[in-house]
């Protein structure tokens, strides 16, 4: 078990959550439950899915569960008190070539997966669309372990026709059977739940969003802090700032940001993330490329920015939208974001995204960048705080996992 804490790793759940669910005397039945989490990547990969897994793992550890996180090691392995990390050897050459995440574990990773499975009371699988997930699912069923499947992805978001075909084939052959046979299923948003409607109808299929660290993602305390945040990022104070945070792939709409920057030299565009597209090659003086940032740096970027951009044609939850709103930053994003939560409509500005015409999309977004939402930034933060409350979100996971544990142990708690 790793004992050190890394700023690139998960952040601790709120103190109110820890006090409610982390007290052994008040919630004795949670103590000692061994939860083994399987995911394709650790947070170093930079995706919202992995960051959400990190926050969930910490919350379960705060609830006095024993958490082991098994994942393919493609970057830095996180460190966090109370969580055992079991990295797996594997290859991720498809992502290196195309930007489509398709990691494959090596065969000699299977013994480590099997040993982790033997330690599990409940198996938590994040996303059925990956090889590690499918292998873990089969192992769990073979060993008679209850499975909670958390599905983040519905309709494939990649713009590559070949990749979409492969993902749809995998969905038919692997994902839907896993959803059908899991002991419980969580969909992270209504759009994901609708995509898999009809696969199963029992009560153990629920929609639960992502929790958000509202102490980390907060508005600036004042003008001086905003200036300090801009100075830390080497951003000029005399221009408005637009931030793009995410994987640098075509499916995230980063090519539209390039067109925006060309048409709006009066703005500074900060691009934070990694991927196959290199914004430095745009050679635009008003584009600042930061590479991948840790959570604290991302929160600082939102506070330093005037608007967050997400011209992505397909999103399952859009954690960056919620993080930006919680940080007091305006959001300009695709119309499809509303499919994840129609209640966001008063708090964001949306524009149409055409993945076959990124230049045209960039033109529309450049024209819309000065628009403001109907609600105030304070109202937007209040809405996100209510919808993404760690107490409410992680509490639902704790209760669901405990229900599976009690059921598998024959009613003993």
C-alpha cells in the first residue's frame, strides 16, 4: 500500500462525508468491506473518467472500506492513504497512434488480477468498454463475486468511422451482455441510461453522477487572487482568457479552438491536456499550451479564466463543465451537453458542433464567446453544488456497495 499523497492523484472527499460515512461506530457494517476497483487507466491518463474513479475510491476509503485499485499502468501510479494500488503491465499503442483509448493488458497481468479478485467482497468495474473490464467481469463471475458496473460511456464519441464501428461491435458483443449480467449497474447520466434502456429493467440499475470537490473548485476570493492565478499560469492580465481542458483529440473539439484563436486575437486561449493533436503547431501567439495539469492547477486555471470551452460533439457527463461552473467560470459548450442534464440550460451557453466542419464550428464559437448565460455565476455554482454534492453522490455508492455485500454474504452485515 502506498502511503504518500500526490497532488496529481485523487483528492479527499469532503469532511462532512467522512464524518457521516467514515465513523465505524455509526456505520459498523461498512467496516472491512473489501472493494476491488478495476479501471482501464489511472488518473495520470488525464481523462474525466479516471479522475471520477479517483474521487470515488477515496470516498469509499473514507467510509472505512478496504479499497484496492487495479488498473493498467500507462503513467504515474497514484499514491493515496488507505488505497492499495495494483498496476498491471499492458500496451496502449492504439491510443498513441489515433487518440482512441484502447489499452490491452499483457497475459502476465492476469495472475495479479486473479489475486485481487480473491481478496474482493465486491468488485467495482469502471466502464465495460475496455479489455481489463471484460476480463475482470469474467473472473468475478467465475469466483462468484458481486459486480457493480459503472458505465460512463453511451454512444461512442470518437469521430473516426472505423473506431465507431469497432466500438459498436464491442458494445453488442461485450458491453451490453456485461450490463445485463452485472449484479448492479450505475449510469453516470441520463444520456447513458437512455442509450442502454431496455438492456435491464430491475431496480439495481440507477443513475448517479460524479461528485465534485467544492472546496477545490471554487470562485476566486477576489481580484487579487485572480491576478495571482493568471501570473502563476503566465497569462497576460490585459486580455480575457478562454480555457480548454481535456484530451487533445478531434472528438473533444480542440480543432474548433484553433479556429476560435485565429478569429479572436483579442482573447488568450489556454489549452490544457495531452493527446495526439499538438496545439503548438498552430503557431498562434494567443494560444498558451500547458500540457497536462493536476487537479489543483486545473482549478486555478478555471479561476483565472473568463470562459471554459468544450466544443465536443458527444459527452456522457462533462465533468469539466461542472468544475468550471463551480469555479465561477462561464461555460461555452456543445448543445449535446444538455442531454446529460437539461437542468444546466440556464447556466451555460451552447452552440451547435459539426464534427465534419471544425472550421465552421470554430466560427460559431468565436462569435458566441462573449455571450452570457441567463443565470448568474453564483446561481450556476449553487446548482452544481446541489447536483454534485459529495455527500449525496458518494453516499449512494456506499449504500449500493453495502447492499451487494450484504446480499452476497447471505444477509450478514
